[in-house]
């Protein structure tokens, strides 16, 4: 190793060390916490407010019962048929508003009315069951 190589290596090591020190000081002087640290702090504060809660059941998704699912499906079908004016699920309403408006148009053709009733009354499932019975 020559003297020039040693100087380059020393200068490079110094530059890396200064850069690390600069980043550490900048992080400390900002005083801001990382997102993960903020989330952990929020979780701890919520846990301290709500005694008796475990970490696992604090943020769990609520599972719908079969009754709730069938009620939502009935409401959805009634809304598409035009029997209801409003629906609680705004995402369904925004996604299928055009279909609701089209299927409730008084000038809807006979073919389109048949298709609407076939789908909404689940006749396609009844026909599939009938076909299964014929095969046995």
C-alpha cells in the first residue's frame, strides 16, 4: 500500500464517519419521531385509556353474522329493483348507481326487464338446480 492509497482510504473513512455523525445529529435535532414510533405511542395511549384490552383484540375486524349478510343482500336487491330509495353501503351505491337507474327506467325493454328479473330473483340458480336433478 502506498502513501497515496493510505491517504485516500483515510479520507474516505473520515467522510463516511462525518456523514454518519451529521445524519445522527440531524435526526436528533429535528425532534420528530418516526411513523412507527408515533404508532406505538398511540397504541400505548389507547391501551392505557381502555383497561382490560389485549393487544390482539384491540383492532379486529367485525365479522358479520349470517343474518346481517342476508339483510344486506335483501336491501341491496330491493334497491336495485327500485323498491328502496337508499342503501347503507355507499361504495355499492356509487359503483352500481348507473345499473340502478337503468333497471328502474320506465322505458326499459321487455328483454332487459326479463334479464333484470332473472338476475335479481336468482332464477339462474333455480335453473342450475333443476339441471342437476335431471342428471340423476
